């Protein structure tokens, strides 16, 4: 009988909470990690606002002169979250953003997120996103010029897809829900479809994959897994592990804490008992009398020597009234009782 297949699906818990109950829409939405939930909210709100023509979509597009000369910094983020005007490509982009970002935030950059509280748990993931968005925007500006407007959604999704594929290299993924492929080949298939069917901007998608590869090189301090495969390195984890060598700098940590208000939050309870100050306690010595279990208490004569009374508390009372005292004879196990001559 064949065993279970390792195939990733939408929401591994089937939309159920820890008790096995089906979650409602609000619970399902709140179960999404905070940074991913914020990205999805921006993407959906911008699509609705642009569709209703409340705000012109030009306020969401990235351009160097508008972003930095006019200090419209929000364009760096909004240009990465603009969905396609067509329904099916927009739904696929939204699902891909949800799935890849959720796994990166919970697994790659924040293991055990469900058991931790506070805004600082997503610090490293936010730094990764800022690095990737800035790198994609700067690279596109160098290639096309500072006066060219960009929609960076395809590059952003390609970047997080590449980082996601490293953690899911040997997992089978249902491509478009139909074709199972290995996770390590998913970025190449996505790039091929972008080139052949012109879904998104192929060059921007290529920049996104290159940015994800650059982050991997910095995070492992290697030339990346592609160089390891070409040079046939003996270590199969070359360019993948160990990671964590591109840490979040202190200035970003401090800035993030001020923006999120984490520096004003009460300190978390410390479970390290070594840091708990030791206070002197009053100690008392035992001054009563002891008694062996199964025996009657003994009445000691009055004496001026209190020390003698404390040391004589374990004396047994003799006599036939002590029913718990053993009166027979001992015998070694395995020997028969012999008659005394």
C-alpha cells in the first residue's frame, strides 16, 4: 500500500484551529502571520481603490524621481503589490503571495511564531523584505533609467518564491493545482512561463530571482547553490546551509522597535532563574523528637539535658504491647528450616 505523498496544499490545517473546529472568516484572516496579512491587505485595498477610481493607480507605481526626489517612499512597497487587471492572473498572484510569504514568515525567518507574541517576532522577515524591495527597485532603475515607471509585483513574487524554494527543494508542489513538481524547479518553471506567455515583466521577474539568489549568497557567505552545482562541490548543502550570516543590523532593529512601539512594551517574563535575586530567608532547625514508623511513641524521663532528649527520640519501646515488632526468627531464602539440635 503506497504511503502518503508529500504534496503542499493551501492551508495545511484545512482551515481548522487547534481544537479541530472549522474557523470562520475572521479567525482564518487573523490566523495569517502579521506581515503577510499586512501585505495582503494592502494588495486587496489598492485593487479595490484603483478599481473604484478613488485614487489613481499612478500613485502606486514606482519611479525613481517620484519616490526619492518627492519623498513618496510608499511607492517602493505599493509597486510590489499591484495585482494584474485580469481575474485569473490576479488570483494566482494573490495566492502565491499568501502561500510563499506565510511559509517564509513562519518557518524560514520565524520558527515557532504561533507560540511567541509581540511585533519583534517578524523583525528578520521585514528586514529581508526591505532588502529585496530596495535591491529590485535599484536594479530596475539602473537598467531602465530613473524616469521609467515600474510595476514590481512580478519581481517581488519571484524573489520570495526563490527563497521559499530553498526550504521546499524536495517537496512536491501542485503547479496550478494540476501538475506536481519539485519545489526546487518551481522558480525555473515560473520564469519560463513569464518568458513564453508574457505573464508579468520577464526582466523584472529575472531581477527578482537574482535578488533572491544574492540574498542567499550573503546569508550563507558563499557563491550560492548554483555555483555549488556547477563546480560539483562535495557538500550537497553548499550555498544553502548554514544560513543566518546576514543578520539584521542593530540600527534596523532599533528603528523597527520604535515604529512598532516595541520599545514601550512591558518586558517579557524572564524564565531564567539565575537572574532572580536571592533574598535571605529565616531558617529553623528541627527541635522535636523522631519516631520510627509502626511503633508507639516513647515517654522519656524528664532531664535537664535537652540534648539527650533530642537524640533519644528513636528509641523503641519494649514489651508485648508492641504488635508491630517482629517476634520470629529469620531464615535465609532458599534454605529449609532445620531443627535445632
